[in-house]
C-alpha cells in the first residue's frame, strides 16, 4: 500500500512538472519579437494589402481601350412588301468595328504613373513599419526596464531581510532598543511596496507588448530577454546623417512623389492631344450586294485641350518639391535631436557605471556594518539604504532613457545604427 501511494505521489509530481514545462515559454529576443510583429501585426498586414491594390491599378492603367462593335439592320418593309419582293428585299445590313487610337504614349505614361504610385506606396509602407517598430521597441525596452527594477526590488528586499535577521539577534542580545527594531521592521514596508509596484509595472509592459504583437498569450507565459545596458561609443554624426538621407523611407517617398508628379504632367500633356477613332465596316446595300468601308473620326479639340489638368500637374511638381525639401529638413532635425539625446544619456551614465554604483554599494555596506557594531546611528543606516536604492533606480532609469534615445535615433535614421 505504501508503494502504491509513493508511486501515486511521484506520478502527480511528474504531471505537475510536465504541465509547468508545457505552459512555460522561452523568453523572446528582440529579433524574435520583431519577426513575430512583422508577421502578425494587423496594421502592417493592412498596409501590405494597400500595396497589392496599387499593383492591381497598374493592370488597369496598362489596358488598351476596348473596340466598339455596331450591327445595323435597316429598310425592313412591313408595310406593303410581298411577293416577289418580301419585307427583306431592300434590307440594308452592316457591321462595323471601331477603336480609339491613343497617341503620344498615353498608355505607357499611365502605366509609368501607376508603377511610381506603387513605389510611393511601398515607401509609405516602409515608413509605417519604421514608426510601428519604434513603438514596439519602446514597449520592449519598457519590459526590460521593469524586469531590471523588479530584480533590484527583490535583491533589496532580500538584503534588508538579512539586515533584519541580524538586528533581531542584536535585540535579543540587548544590542539595540526595541523601538529601533520596530523602526527597522516598519521600513520593510517600503521594500515590499517597491516589489509590488515593480511587479504591476512589468505586467503592464508585457500587456502592451502583447497587444502590439496581436497575441493572446497569458502574461505569465510571456517573457522577453535582452541586453539592458549602454554603449560608450556611438557612430559619428556626419555618418548618421548620411545614413538617414540614404535610408529614410518618408524622404524616399517624397522624392518618388516628385518623380511621379513629373510623369503625371507628361501624361496630362499627352491627354491634351487628339486621338483618332479608326473604323472598319462591312455590309449589304441593295442593289449593291456587299461593300466594305473605312472611317476616321478626329475630335476637334478647339476648347478642351486638358488645360486645367496640365496646370494642376505642373503645380503639383512644385508642391512635391517643397514637401521633399521640408522632409529633408525634418530628417536632419530628427537625427540631430536624437543624436544629442543619446550623447547626453551616455555622458550621464558613464559616472554612474564608473563611480556612483560602486560608491553607493560601498557606503551602504559600510554604514550597515558600522550600525551593527554601534558606530553609526539608525538614521545614518536608513539614509544609506535609501541612497543606495535611489542610485540604483536612477541608473536603471538612465539606461532605459539611453535605450529609448537610441531607438529614437534608429527611427530618425530609418534603420538600426545602435543595436
């Protein structure tokens, strides 16, 4: 009986272990999060459909005008016609086909304009992805930041629990007063509050990330992993500017819009030309048995020569030129602003990493040791603990600010120049 119970307990343990591993999910890196986002985000997928629609318009633009077929049956006598003539004795019948002959390469220009519209749509989609990836990167960084703060809160609480254990022993030995021990125990509430706040903030950051990924994974089963640190070196500003000019999809779209406007103007000029309609007909006209004929119809474009569209498209070239210049200026503004923010964050972070973190830890440990041996006051001990926590949190917030600034710089450039 004992053996059966033992095997039953082991079976329950095995099932629980397998269940936990089944629900556990490997932490995702930034590249994996990005791949999932690009594959499943509904806004990006809707934008891709817009590109497909633009390509469908290329098919329409390249179509030739349809020919027209006309059939005629005339001079049917229903009045008094009879033998030997009958009602169809003098039937006039004919069939004709005519089609519009487009001149000045109108169809080619329509196709070229539609293709350039597709190129603009592709650049617009790339710009949409650029901005959405910035939002995704921000949510990813926020999750890493909250994970780091949660780990710090756990470490601080564990450290303070150890301090409380030591001072409880001191109280039992008569080394400190009861009121000092109670003050120390009351201070633990702050560490518990930090832990709970960090846990809520981490869950909120994960929920935001899951929303962008369009996933329904429970928060407990979702996690990300990445380097939460800063780099001392950043690329030179002149290289960053040039990379932005070469890469930014909104600037590329603006330049493509200028090129498309020029094509539209050429199309408007071509549409102002005269297109003849060529016709061919065959029929029967008594007393002549059969005949064939040809026709040419030429519209006299005396009043309407597409003047308004010519003027509009010509103005559109100037408008898009100015918009491209404004976009170029915006690119420089974005890059310079983001670059200055990244550089400022690096300047602030260096002394933290080189000096302040180590000093805060050293001061905390020294004051804690001194207090435990009666060489420091309770106030000094509590202040040292608070200063350490403040320095550590400030450092993590600065790292997050650096990563967000780096993400802003990547957004300004149009590609990742800082990983």
